[in-house]
């Protein structure tokens, strides 16, 4: 079989599937992406470069669509190159979110296309109006409706789709759902599992922690309201009072992955720490930034409790990895967290807005 994957950030959600398929010598695995340093043995990478140099002379609502077209056409150019070299995939599997699958059928009309549908935007009732403390700049219904144009066109050209959770599937219009299966990309539980002998060395501090310590963890790509960072820090003030030996290890950067930016010249971390000035023992709160994957896993393996709060939005791999590592998880009673945590059985569900 000849498999072709498309995702701007190789390997993206396809990491486990690509690794599995590439280990079979009967398969040829190709992957189209934008450049990065990641690699896998047995995978032929093809890099595309969207034209981002020319100005975006369009309405503000059309910017996302214009960028999607540039991604889609650049991927199509790469597909034509493959075709000219005599390579015709048996199946093409690609993430639809950035427009990369928009023009696939123009090059390979007869090759089955399986597209990843991650999120259908809504102006109300989901993420953008969830937290009144941080109004979303995307709350404008017209802007989000135009953003969904990529979803709609990608679905029209795909033979089938998949999405990680039932809740994410439910966000799509009723007429789209029958061709979108619920299929999570998976967790490698041979790698992500409990380890009683694990230890974690705090970067730059010379302190090594084990499961014998009271370690409470929080992990996000970036420390921001979408993943409940502000609520978590407010809760820490009370937890420290009750658990004087507890240490908090907080993993994540200071950029913004989702939602609006913090006030100019600051970060969400600085903003919340300023709010809580004098109420936190910072000697027991350790901000690590983003960690190498192996260190991150070791941290989960020694964690006594793991906090995962999120707006109603896409589910983080870190939640399922924390569960697979054996963490006691305190999660927000928000979708899609409620799909995987059964309160009192494999975790505890709490009100997102209640630090107490």
C-alpha cells in the first residue's frame, strides 16, 4: 500500500499511525508538511511552502480562508510533483483545518481522501462565550461563520472524515455528521504508563522529585485561560494553605495558543501572579516552560494529582497521557473532558470556575 499523509506540522495527530504503517516493509509512506526538524524512519517527507509573502488584500473575515487557499494550492503543487514522478497513493489522509486538503481531489480525483475534522466553530454555547472574564476576539458570529467555510468545503471534497470525540463530532451540522467517524488518534500505552521508579529533576534547580513527594502538576502548551491557567493558580493559593509540603510543577510556555492575547507587554502568567501577589508561596511553585517529552512523561509518573481544566474545546493529549501514566486527575466538568473522566471512578470532575 502507498499511504500519503498531509499535516502542516509533521507528524501531528498521525504520529502513532504513521509509525505503525512505516514499520511494515510492504508499505510506502509519504508525508506532506511544512518544514520542521521532526523525522521518522521509513517515511518520505515532502515539504511545501505556502505563499505567505504577498499581502492579504481581503476583508478581515476572509483572512483565514485566504490563508487556507494558499495552503491548499501549495499542497496541490506538491501532489502534482508526486504524480509526475509516477507516485499515486492508495489513500490520502489529511488534516482539513488549515485548508491543506481543499485541492487534493483536483490532482487525485479517484484516490480516497480521509480528512481529519477537528473543530466546527460556534459563536455561542461552546468556547468563545464560555468565560466572561476573558471575552473572545472571535465571538463575532460573522467571522466564525466565514472560518467554517474551510470546514464545509473540505467535507464536500472528502470521501470520509474522522474526529477525536463524540462532542467534537456533535459540533458539526447534522448533515455532515454521518460521514465523520469518532476515532481518537490514540495514546502509546507501552510508553505512557505508571512507573514507580520514575523521578523528575526540576530544570535549573538541582532538585529531584519522586512519587514520595507531594507533587501537583499542570500541563498546557501555553499558560492561558482556555486551559484554565488562571483558575488553577487561584486554587493553588488555598491548596498551599492546606498542604504545606505540596509542590506545584507547571509546564507550558508564555505564548498564546487559543483565544485572545493578554494586555500588551505582559503574559497571562504575569497577569495572574500580579493578581495573587502575596498569596502564593512561589518557592513551592515551579514553572518549567515546555519540556522534552521524556521529562514530561517522568513528571506525570511522579505526580500525586494532575489538574486539567479547559473551556469546551478540543481535548488535549496531555489529559489522556496523564490518565495513562496513572495520575489522579482533577478535571473540569466541561465537554469533552466528561467523555473520558467518570467522576469518582477514574478522576474527579469540578466546576471550571470554582477554585475552591
